[in-house]
């Protein structure tokens, strides 16, 4: 009787060779096309509350904006946001000074479901006057994304301080803040 081990080895080698002979490598190609979207949108409704106490006070709010840059690395040349506003005014036309609002900082985070590239900002925005007037004056740049940054969806929360003089009338005041996006840092 012949030993079984050499026969089993031969059968195993034959099976492995047969399986390898049936294998194939398949190349998968994918094309990612740059989008054209470069946009900014409001990402919430800011507000503040304050109780008059006889002295000048500072109220604070967060101005939330969301930037979508879907242009892709090959064409993404960065972007910048500009800002202006109308003067805080109540229903009786009482106003805050045009110099009332100051941006004290901007915090970027990636948007929901977005692996973004956070913006590299070169704008000094830790004590930036927010322009205001009866009609909105010329806008100022308040944050930017250097070339190849700020891609995907980025949420930008600007911290804004509002100087409220002690001599204002009690009431509900409002201001329209206009944020615009411009291509290029």
C-alpha cells in the first residue's frame, strides 16, 4: 500500500494552482469632478438680551455662517467673507451708535457630514469694528481661507460684542447683518 501523504500534498498543490490560475486583478477608476459651488448661508438666528442697570454694558452674540466650497483642490483658490450691517434700531427709530458692534473672534469647524479643510485665516479679527449705518456702509473682510484651505463645508461662528449705552431706550432693537463670500483669499 502506498503512503497517503504524498498523494494529499500533490492534490493540495494542484488545488492551489488551479485556484491561482482562476484569479484576476481588476482596476477600478473613479473620476471626481470639481463642483462650482462657493456659497455662504446663515446657520442660525443670533440674538441677545440685556437689562439696563444705569451703566454702559456689553451684550454678546454669535453670528453663525456656513461656507460651502465644493470647487476641489485643482481650482480652489481660497475665499473671503465680508460683513456690514445696519444700525441697531427699534420700532420708534431709537438707535445704538454706529460703532456699537465689534467682532472679537471667529471659530471655524467642519460642517455636519463634511470632512473639510479648515480655513487658514490671515485677517485680524479679534477686535474688528462691524460697520453699521442707517443704510449698510461698505463691507469689510472679516475672515478668509488661504489657497487650498476652507474646502468642503465650514461653519464659522463670529463672536460679536455690542456696546449698549446706559441712555438707550428699552425696547426690541434689530440690525441687518450682511455677509458675502468672494473667491480668493
